[in-house]
C-alpha cells in the first residue's frame, strides 16, 4: 500500500491503494486501460454488458496476465447481464451495476466473494442499494459523461446522500477532472471518486485518436445532456460533445426516431467493416474511419480541464499527487 491511503475505507474494502476509480466507459475501456489503472494503484474496470462470453474470457485473461491487482466489470441493467456468471466463475473480484438494483444478483456475487458497487442517481436509490446488500455506492451526478442515470447536479445529490449516513463507502462521479476536485469531494466526506472522460484521454484507452483530440480542444460548455444519440439504447439520456449531428437535430426541432435529419446516413465504418449510422450510441474507437466528429463523442462537463493525453499511470498519480498537495493528506483518506 502507498502509505496512508491504505486507511481509506474504500481502499480497504476493495484492496486498492488510491481511491480513484476509472469509469467503465463502455467499449472504450478495454483490458489495457483497466489493467493499467489497477497496476497504478487505482481501480480499473470494463463495461461488459454487450461483451459475449468468449470475449469476456479473453479480456479477463488479458488483465490477469498483467496483474493480480483488483479490477471490476460493469453491467448496465437496462440490458440482461448475460455473462455475469462467466465473470464470477473467472474470479472477477468486483462487480458494479448501473440502471438497476438487483438484490438477487448482489447475493449471487457475494456467493463468489465478489464485492458489489451500485450506481445511483438519487437518495432513495442509495437507501434501496444499501438494503439490497451493496458494498459501496457510486453516486452519479448529471454532469457525468456517457449514459447518465441522474437528473440531479452532483453538489445537491451528494449532500442529500451524506445526510442519510449510510455507513457505506461513497464514490462520487460526474464532471471530475482535476486533483483539486478530488480533494474537494474527499475532504467533504466522499471515500473516492470515479473519472471517465479523463481516462478516455489516456494512451491505453480504445478511443479514436481524433476523439481524444476533440476532448483536448473542448471547453466545459461544449457538452450537452441529450437523448440525440439513442440508437442502440432508446430514450437513454447521455452527455456528449456538441457536434454537427446534434446541432442539426436540435435546429430542426429535435425530431423523434424515424424523422431525424440524415437518420439513414452511414457516417463511419468500424474496424470490422460494419456501418455506423448517424444517431447511434457507438463511441469512436481505434480502427474506425469516417466522420468521427459527427459520432457520439461522450464527455463529462469537466472536459475543458483535460490538457494532455497521458498514460493511465501518469493520469492517476498526477491527480492524486495534486489532490494531496491541496490539503493535509490525512484529510483525504
């Protein structure tokens, strides 16, 4: 353990060194990013909701070949978690669930000695998650990038949840990009933070290079919370970078599916030669070609504070070092 951070209750329960969690960020966070974050002392993870069993085995084997440190897999319960048993049988040490609080699945994870984190978007959800057996709570504010479960600003939401005195570790998520913000939340009572967009701009992420460059040149006001890119996940709200697709759709009245301008346009091609249509929720990944800027480029409201593409290790350590410099380190753990 790296000194005093070992006393943090999130670090203790998850057996990590630094209370920074890399958000699952869908297909962008592969085994390379997850393992790099975990090796550096944080908690790396992967979104595996749409990953088939064979690919999941390959991804977990890849992480295991690099490190014995903890990692997690995430399931968005708007879809069936069909590979959960595979993950548990492979010894995945931590599982997180979003868009649902599945008491039966939490108990099943515990049978395999896996810790369980539940993402919530309001205080009632936090109480339900505790009663369902969650080991820790991820509190997501509406500032988060990607698919957003909450409709409440993180400042208000976290205050409401702190008042509940749940007795569980609390991880804050939504618009966090700097060590100063990390120091702020932890000194106010959070046990850890979750960052997604900052790790999308990591060397190890699977994000397309043009997407990463867009993150570097954007300001906080360039993001929008919308349901524009809901092809693949109908009606789901998400925070993305504003682009030509979103601006044209808004300018013409935010038409529903079936009536959207340019809806049938193929704007990109995947690495496996699959067409990507306008309004799909697919994020730009390595190997894709086409109108990358017009795709669904997820980003949290803190994107304007991202200044460089770095290794996951450098990102993690720079953030934590900056956080510790801003306050007495004992206040942070």
